[in-house]
C-alpha cells in the first residue's frame, strides 16, 4: 500500500541519516585529494541562513525531532515575535563514534534584516569561514558596522581556515507566506548573497517553511519564486511546515521532505569538501 511504502521509505532514510558519517554518500575512497588525516573527524558543516523569523531555529528542531524523536528539540525558537537567535549555535549529529569519521553540524545563525548592510555582509563571511565560533554573539549595530568598515569591502579576502572548518552547505530558509517574498521584493535583496555564496562554491539548498499557510496553487508558485531567488535547482528546493513545539504528530509527507532535504544537503556537502580539496591541490601545482 502507498502509505506503507511511504513509511518504510521514511524508516530507511531515517536510519541512514541517524548513522550518517562523512563519505557515506559519495564513498570515502572518492576523496583522493584529502590530506593525510584530513578526513578523520571531519564533519559536514551546514549553515542555516535567512531573514529573522523565517523559521531557521524551528528547522533545526524539525530535523532533530524527525531524526531522534519528539523530545529532542535543541534550538530556541522565537516567541511572540521577538527576535530569537542572537548567538551562533552549533548542533552536532548524534551518530556513534566507534570510528574516527564525523557526522554533521548545523550552525543556526541570527536572522538577517531585510536591508543587508555591510555588517551583515561581513557576518555572512565570518560564519562561512568558521571565524565566528559557537556561543559567540552575532554583533549588529555600530560595532559591527565599524568592524566591517575596518575590514574595508574586502570581507571576501578574510583569511580562509582549513577546508574542514569552513561551511560546506548553506540552507537558505524562506517563510513562504512572507509578503516581501510573495510580492517579489526579496529577489533584489538576495542577489548579493547569491553571488557571494556562488563565488565561494557553497551550494544553496532552499527551504520554504510555513507550508501549512499555503494552498496547493500558492505552494507551486512559492517553489517557482524561490528557485528564481536563490538559484537552487528543483531537486535542491524543499517545501514543508516545521514541526512546532506544541504538535505531537508530524505529517509523514513532511517527514519525508525533511529527510530528503537533509540527505541532499549532506551529498552537496561531501561534494563541496571534495571540490575544495581538488582546488587546493590544483592551486599548489
Ligand atoms: N505556522 C508555522 N509557524 C512556523 C513555522 N516555522 C516556524 N514557525 C513559527 O515562526 C516563528 C519564528 O520561528 P523561528 O524558528 O524562531 O525563526 P528564526 O528564523 O530562527 O528567527 P530568528 O532566530 O529571530 O532569526 C516561531 O514562532 C515559530 O513557531 C511553520 O512552518 N509554520
Ligand atoms: Mg532562530
């Protein structure tokens, strides 16, 4: 039966992802340009970006609950519209440690305001290069403006840390019923982020949240608009509602979408690690 198939597909995928270790998707042998010992303990780093209130922290919780059970929601979500995340928060996968291979880590970031300023641009790079560490306040306002000023426009020339410490995949979270997204204002604003991420070779996985607020026509339109904004391919664009605190049950179709999204993101992450290793080798030749 269809629903049995869906449930068994979810079970299989969930087990695979719960036990995920780097190299499981592309094959560890395919990282032939890795430095001696580089793959030991390496984790796929996924940064969750998006506007304030888009549902980034709820997304981390949704992934954790879908993988590890409803009680396991590690991130703090917004309450009553006040800004939620201000510290950079790291959430590590729970796959066993019987050998030296790592799993994945999510970086939950502070939401961007709609008008990207220089401080926010600088912040994006510092997160991408692993220069802000977990628990650090993501500064805004005068201090951050000043720092960005001092760094000049050269945020992209910040010294890059080793491949293992850089962000490998960006998840861009969009609230599907955000009016600024619906009426097209978002497109312009996103251009610069898209260019920067592309230039760094970071794949963007697009996640549309708040599917519970859409009808099927709006859903199709939202997906189309999102692909136009972020440049993600269809296979890298996902639409679902987050699994929020008070909900005991979570739709199986959403569960499948969440797991597929994570699997896709980890595959992109592995390929990103490998291509940076290849580039590193070529640049030394
Ligand atoms: N209906 C609905 N509400 C959602 C969904 N995702 C998140 N929310 C709600 O939207 C609000 C914002 O969610 P957060 O996950 O805190 O958003 P955030 O992007 O982490 O926000 P900042 O940390 O401030 O940038 C919370 O009240 C959530 O309960 C969704 O898919 N559907
Ligand atoms: Mg948050």
